[in-house]
């Protein structure tokens, strides 16, 4: 019997990655292609669906070409991707969407459906975008990541309340009411044009897609780190550390957490609920900020040369420098070097658990976990995937701050219990800084000081 192959394609924010897998699940080869991001003005970012598709074509052809795989041997292809809305005008020219006012308007309705989204919908989701489109273009598109629930499907009352009642006409035909589980075969497979561009056969099975963080969660939670028995599935949290950071947890029952998306039914594991905390652009902001601080420092070239001598990444080398500095100052741990340094860490709004896009993202993982735990979730181990998993300072700091076991590169990082009290104090300062931010906002808006 001829060898059978399958292709998985991951469409992230910064790149597309494809993997060629055999019938046993062994990854034979991978390919990556960066995606262009345009930044025409401050805090304004654009991407091209054409450029993204070109990256998909490139990576699929690369993995097949590297292994010299015949198109007829590829029996299926599946995709995960970020939840993005492709918008074009009547002439096919791309348009940018900025639905902040629409998100605020929808959240002001306090509709019951919003409890499935942490109490307030994000401007990243589709209803605010479609409401913006209706105002600007009077056109509705068929898109994903809607307010669809296990019990009611799409909620007619909700769409009417926010001014999109026409979407409910003819059984929501403009959106699509036939919702299929991820991974199942989709319609008739690859169409002729897509097959020609990808170098595959028309009719090749295409699986129903899945969101990128949800797909990564499946991969994470199925791993067993070396030297440790893992807890049951509902006690494992996956921290997807890509361009954005997502904190994913499963539960047998619906658990509502303020400021955290979900609970969502069967979006990751069939029959289970999922919760999604996290921060938009957190990974990008961490990486960019670290790179900027390091590369503009007067000692950068000297440090880089030392790192190269030791065959180390610059971040790993600087972690060793921090350890030495802590020793020189008679500090017991690297963490305590920041005892009197407190920085409010929001740059582009806060997704979880504050759900406040006006904060100027990343909020501490501990803050998200504390809200999840207060609502009934019980994480005992944190799995980490994505580029930041390679940064051991990032991994160890999270383990110490959260006091949970961390699973990074398939190994366990134990929390350092001797710094628990230190991080408890830091977390108290962090919470106070948020209250102070709210107070300052009220003052500048003409409100009274509480």
C-alpha cells in the first residue's frame, strides 16, 4: 500500500507554518513563511489575505517538495488560523476595520449572551466588526467566531438588539446555521483552483478548521512531560505564547469567569467546555520590548559577542548575567532584583481578566489564573508552547509567580517556593496599580476622587 500523508497548516499572526505528517502521526518535515504586517500609522496594523494565502501555498509546496511527495499521496489537509475578518469593498480593494465604538455599544446592552464572553464582547470578535461594516458599507459578510451557544445556537434577540437583526432572516443563512465539529471533512474537499495553486489533487479532503490557540491546546494537553505524572485533563492549563498569549482551560461543566472568554462548548475537546483568558499582542510586545531594550543598550555588542562565544542565545546569556548580578548584590534570587521596580504592564488594552480595551497588552498570568480559580477552575500544571517557551527566564518567572508547575520544552520547571512571599507582595502592588489607574481615569474625566 502506498504511503499516505496529511498536511497541517497553522496560520498565525506573524507567519504560516505547514507540517507533513504520515499515517502514524509522525511529523516528517515543516516549512515556515513570514506574513507581512503593515503599520501605516501608530497603533494601526494591517495584513493582506492575498499575502497570507501566498504563504500557505509556499509552505504546502515546500513540505511536499522536500519529501518528494506525490500529490495523490496526500489524503487530507487541515487548517488552524487566527480569527480574522477579511473585508473588501465592491471593487475588491481591502478595507481596515476599527470597531471600538461598536464593541462599547454592544457591551452596554448587557445582553445575557455576553456572559459567555466574560461579561463583555471584545472588538476582536465578529459582531462589532459586522456592525461597523453595516454603518460604513451596509453590507454583511459570512464570518466565523459568532455568539453561537450550545443551547440556543445564534440568538435572534441579541442580533436585533445590536442592530443586526437582518442576519437572523431565513434561519441565519447569511452566517450559516450548519455548524460542524472541527476536524470533520468539509464539503467536497479542495476546489480545482485551490488544488492547482497548492499542487494537490482536486477533492483532497479538507477538514473543518479550528482556531489557532484551540489547536495548540490539543497538542499541548496531549503531552506528558518527562518525569511527572500529569493531572487529569481539567487540571491542565495551556499557555499559548505566540504573538498574543492565550490561557486555555477545560471543564466538565460550564464555568463563567468575569473577563474571560467562554465557557464555549466543544470548541477544543468534544463534550467539554473551554475558557480562554489571555492578552492580545502580549508575546509581540514582550519580544519587541526585550529586543529594543537589549539591542539599544551600550553593552549589546559586547554581550552578543560573549553569547556567541558560549553558543548561547542572547536572552539565555543575559539570564546568566542576572544570576551573577544577584549573587554580587547578595540577593537570594534573580526575582528580588525588581523588589522596588513596579511597572504597569498594559500597552494596547487588557483582554483578560479586566476586559478593558482602553487600558494602554499584557496582564499578569497570575491575575488571569486567580480569577479562573476564584470561579471554580483548578489548574495544577501550566503547559507552554510558542516562541517564548524557549526563554527560561520567562518560564521560571511564570512558575514562581503562579506557583504552578510549568511544562516548557517537554520538561518540568518547578516553582521556587522561597520567593512565594515576594511575589505575593508584587501581586498586591499590581492590583493596587490597577485601582490607581481607574482613579486617575476618573479624575481626568472630571469625576470625584474616592
